[in-house]
């Protein structure tokens, strides 16, 4: 266990160094500017632009932090606290650093989950570093975004709840619920954990107990979750002082998300699935995709029902990303990539334990090379695209602002 924790710490330090070296140095663009502004001022941009007649906040800290789907209360509070705690450090860089730290921390947790499942240091390291250098996760870890904080809290919740299934300790149960609440305080996507657990229970053929023991567990979960979700609850109450319940509840529950879900068009759904498959291949390459699919097969082949929880989380977050049709749809694929990387660890571990010495050595070399070659590949692809006349317009990417940005 000590060796695993030591390796996890090393994974965190290496990944942090990588993200800091590639970190956006100052002002971002697009949504990043909005998030930087909100974190530095401690205010949601919508409320900060309202007049005193339109919005009358209370005189206390974070009185202008909203709870709509596009607001991220925990992120704003954390960013504001960090900036105020280190006034001598560039505020924009500090906000960007949040993404790097929690991105690296998420990678370390992926390593810990993977090695606990596979007992293979090599497979766990491959999965963790493959996620670290994957295009979407790397980008979100080097620019001001809310998703690495969200993913970290979700993964910690997942790990603690999974540990509870093995130990039965209430400390793991309440801890898992607490971190899930914190994750929801940062992004309402955390509530997708609920259908993920439902699918897991169905796949593992587990049944809910409604005896006194079951009710006690439910109470523990509720207390832990509400404690973690309290930043959101408090802000919801404060915002409700100025707006009607209808005006507050709709945005808070993600009515914007629901209106962009598309269930009924086979053409759009097919296009979205192809888009997802293409993005997945771009993140992990053919080797990673094959290992992930092999990992899915091993989940059902092994007698441990808890492994199906990983697949359940992957399915739910993948389906949401596929169905949620927005301009930045790629960002909503990210959480599914995290759980797919753990499936990759399971697939890699299976091959490493079944292959003979020479093929196993060759596979190890291939895995290492795939990690080392990924960053240069991402640098090469835009150049090849420009040389072949492929640009944003051809790909249907709309212009943001002046359209000028670092590609």
C-alpha cells in the first residue's frame, strides 16, 4: 500500500510538472475569460452586470455567486479564496493553476483506482498517463475550466464508495457522499452518478434493502451529500431572495441542459456517435481503444460485480455526451474518457498477465511509445490540417469573437 501511494505521489508530481509547463500563462479566451473573471471577482458574470434595481445582494461574501447550470459556485469560491490568499502572484495564472492541480490529482486517483483493480503498476501507470496526455483532458488541465475539479471530486467519491462496498465502514460511505455533494456544488453533472449507480445495481443484480439497516445507510448518505452540497444550497437560498422559485429552480436544475438533449433523431444520434468514436480514438489512439474494449470484456468475465460500476459510469457519461448537442460537445465527453482510461488499465493488465515474456516486453515498449508520441502528434495534426485546407469553417466550428486564438 505504501509503495502504491508513493507511486501515486510521483504520478501526481510528474503530471503537475507537465501541466504547469504547458499551462496557459495569463488571459484565456472564450468561456475561460468568463471563468477567470468570476473566480477573481467572486461573482457570477450575470449578477455582476445587473443594476441595483434588478438584483439586491446581501452584504456578505459571495452574495453574487449564482446557481444556474452555467454557474459553478465551488469553483468560484475556491478561485477567489486562492487569489486573495496569494496577492503577490498573478491572479490569472493562479486561476489557470486550479485546472492543472486538480487535473494532476485526478490522474493520480485514476492510478490508485486502476492499481487497486489490476494490481499491475505498469497497467495503472499507462492508464493514468494516457489520460494525462489525452487531448481533451490535457486541454482542460492547462486552461481555466471547471471540469478537472469536478472530475477529481467525482473520482474521490467513486473511490470511497467503492471502498465502502469492500469494508462496510460508514466513514467511507459518508465520505463518498460528501465528495459527491462537493462535486455537485461545482457542476450539476455530478447528479449523473445516480443513474450510473442504478445501471450498476442492475448489471450486478443487486437489490436495495428497505429494512432498518437500509434506512440508516440512506440517512448517512443524505447527511454526507447535503454537507458537501451545502455551498450550492446556501447560494440557492441567497439567490431566491431576489428571484421567484420558477426563475431560480429552472436554471439550477439544468433546464438549459435538458433542452439540448436529442433522443429522437436517428441521423443526429448516428452523427453524434461517430463524433464520439472519432474523439475517443483521438484521445487514446487505436491501442488505447482496443485495450478499453478488452477491458469491457474482462469486466463481464471476472466474477467481481463491483467492476461493472466502472462500466456503468462510462456508459452514463458517454450517453449524456452523445445526446447533449452543443457547440462544445467535446467537453461533455471528458468524464467518460476518465472511466474509459480505467477500462484501458483492465485490458492492459489482462494482456500483460497472459502474454509470454517476449510479447509482454514488446507490448510494454508499444505502450510507452504511444504515451511519448501523443504530444508530438497533437502538435503535428493542426499543421497537417492547415496544409490540406482543413479549417474551422470546413469542420463546422463557429467563430468566437474575432476568431483569432492560439491553435
